[in-house]
């Protein structure tokens, strides 16, 4: 892709909403569009804007993703921020797994009304009820708890799970400290996770599962609360995450391009955060361009279900630009590589997509180098949102981890789906 073609596509999008008057916002789009503008330009030649808009509305109306709900609760962080979480309880008789909203779960024949997976639950662990444990899922940057939709659907009713929204994301409150000008850091997120655990799972064994920023949050928890980790954590799963050196990630750009990004992006994001209303209007007006960006940086394969692609767009679009801006600096300063030895005494799953441009698989391999007993899984044609792109692989590896940790009985007659890993 030439610089001219990318610049033309970006300029066209910027002109539509008068972003020439807000040059810094246009510059940000130019930086981020380097990998996707050409594809968007081609799409514009073949598919009309109105048709694309109608397709998005149809996918929003028909897609079941993100529809699962559980028993709601709120934890209070150390700065007073309210953190939203939901609990899916174990069904004593292996029955429906219906959430607090009465949403459909598993019928008498084992069919999941939401996912249509048939006897999928039985294949995971057999018919025995799991032993008491709570699996806590932590999501990544610019996402929310619904990003674990497929894993939540598969585990529902079999093991107690907690899904929570990180501060300023999803249904959680905007960070009160950030509203007062306090910089958010990964250590704060670790303390937030501790507050959620205290409120939702004050007793019993824990399995911690984190994607990207969620995995970093878990490392911060282990760093700050070693006794909690030592006494209660039975297993850990890191999905598409990193222990540090994120400032070296190239995002698939050439060396000159990524160096330019590193120089200007922090200032650009700060400026965008101060013009949130203008930028949000621009994001809506340039939805096609952002859809191309999201697809490039979320998925590694070309045959992703369009409904899943649209679901990912909705998750990311729901994160306000000022939240995006205030979290970004935390990643350039983040380094928890010294905490990794704390994870050597529990079963660990490390999983990443081989085409992840955000937290490259080399970062997962670096974690595995420090945890030689861990299971390392690199998923072919997997991008950053590997749990949405290859849900069966991620779910099956999590199921095996729960068995190895003694969190559930050994599977009896388990039957892998094709591509289950």
C-alpha cells in the first residue's frame, strides 16, 4: 500500500465531517489507518455506503453475541470507583444455567439455546457436577466482559464464573481517580481485580483468566497480593497478553512508520481526549474506516463470521476516546516480567494467535520462557481477539486447564469439535 493511497482514503473520510479544522484528529486517523486504508478504499468501490450501513444494522439485530447475562453485582475500588460484575452460578443438577435475566441456557437435551452447540457442555467435562471453584474472567483494553461470550456460553452451569468490566469500560463507572486527573496504571487495575474478587468470590479456589490488558491485570494482582495468590489461585490462563516491552511492538508497520507512531501517538491521544465530542462524531461518520482498522488489528484469518466481526466493532466502538487516551500511557510504562516466578507453582495456560499485531505471540513465548511448566498454545491464523476468532480452541484449552487444576472432574468421553485444538 502506498502512502499516497492511504493518505487519500484518510483525507476523504476527514473531509466528510470537517476534520480539517481539527487537524490533530485527522493526524490520528492517518497514523492508525496505515494498515487498513487501502482495503477500505477498495471496499468503497464495490459496496455502497448505504448497503454497508444496512448490513451492520442487520447483524446487530440478528447476532446473539454479548447477550448472556448473569447475577449482577458491584464492587468498590480503593478510589471509590464502582466496578460492575456478573456471576453465573453452578446449577446443582446440571440443569439450565439460566442467568438472572431469565436468558436461555441449556435445555433438558443439553442444547444451548443461545449458541446451538447441542451437547457441547457434556463433551467438555462429562455429566458430573464440578467441584467448587470460581473462574474470574478479565477482559482487554477497549473491550468489556462480553468479549468472553463463547467461553461463557460453554462453561455456563458447569463451573461458577465471574465476568467483570474494567474501570471506565462496559457497565463499570468511569474511574473516579481519572476524573480527578490521576493517571491510570496497571497496578490500579490489579487492585480493582482484588476488589471484584473480595465482592464476588470471598472464599474458595480461583482460576484467573485474562486477555491482553486482563492478563496484565492478573500479573499486577499477583505482584501486590502475593498471599491471596499463593493461598487461593488454582490455575491461570493468559490469552494474548504480555509481561512488558510493549513499547517495542510494531503493529505490523514498517520501521519508519512505527517510529513516527511512537513519537506522536501519546500527544495525539491526549489531544483527542480533550475533544471527545468532536472525535466521537468523527468515529460515527467514518465507521467504514474504523471497521477496516478493527478487522485488521483484531483477527488473523479472512473467513471470520461477519456477525463476529460486527460484534468486535461494537465492543471497541463503545469505549469513549477519552478512555482510550487515558489508558494508553499505562502500556508504555508496564513491566511485570519480574512477577512471573509467582506463577510457577500453579498450572498455567499461555495462548496467543500467531498473527496478533497488538500483543505479538513472541510476548507469549517470552512468558513461557519464564514458566517452563506452562502449556504454550500458538493458534494458527489467530489475531488479537483469538477467543472470538477461534472460540473452540480457546474453550477446549481452558477446559483442559480446569481439569488439570482439579477445578472440575476429569472429562468422561469428551469429544472435540473440529479445530478444537
